[in-house]
């Protein structure tokens, strides 16, 4: 800026320096806002993943807790049975119908290893499904035969009108246990 009495103003160099400083500040602010947006998006994705996992576990827990092996009535009805091995369990349970009431449905729990990792997929004959994701590379289903002395787990359950005390998803680092029925 000159002040020799003729006129006051900024030199071209001063204007260019001011523009460069402003541009640097704007680029820095943009980078900060991009980081905030990425953090927000990551937090939202993480929350959705946690919600999906909780919902999957809740739905699976509900189906396992309501396993039904009671005899059925009617000439075409098949008896309700429970059968399972290390890779899959199949049983009859109670699922929420469209009107909000419960109805009998067939459910399967199946171990899977795919591009999403290793987990258990629970599906019902009503079309509902849930995936329980596990951290390890190998998992297996186990069935609690007897809870005495720390429990006796077996790797298969024969087809029939009896059910295990619990179903476990076993991996090298963790075990998730779903109690069968409304036991105390």
C-alpha cells in the first residue's frame, strides 16, 4: 500500500500474497471438512453394522429360544423335529407373521465361508434371514447335551423330538451360546 500522498492502494504483489494465503486457508478448511465427513460416514457405517449384528443375534436367539418339537396335528403335518451337525441345524420354531402374531416356521442355522468372511446364516421358511459374523476363519456348531460339570458338548444331534440345552457357535477364539427354550 502506498501512502506518498498521491493515492492509497495495494500493490499487485500484496494482492497475490493475500490471495495465496486465502487459498491455502480454504484448502486446509476443505481438507478438515473432508476428514470430518469421512469420519461421520465411517461412524454411520459402523453403527449400521453393529445394529445389523445385534438384530441378527436377537432374531437367531428368539428362534432358538422358541424351538418347538411338539407333535403336530393334521393329516399332512410333519412332526416337529430338531436335527443338527457341525455345519447345520434344522428345527421348527415360532416366527412373527405379517399381522404381528406368531406362527410355526422351519429354521436352519448354517455355517458359511464366503467373500464376507465366516459366519452363521439363520434362515426361516417365512423368508427372514440373519447373518452372525465371526472373527475366526473356522467355526462349527455344537450342541449342549448335559450342563453338569462344565457341560458336555456334542458335534451332532440326531433327528428326533428332543432338543439340546443350547446351541453353540464355536471358533478358535470365541464361543457364542444360544440357550434353547425358556430355561431358568
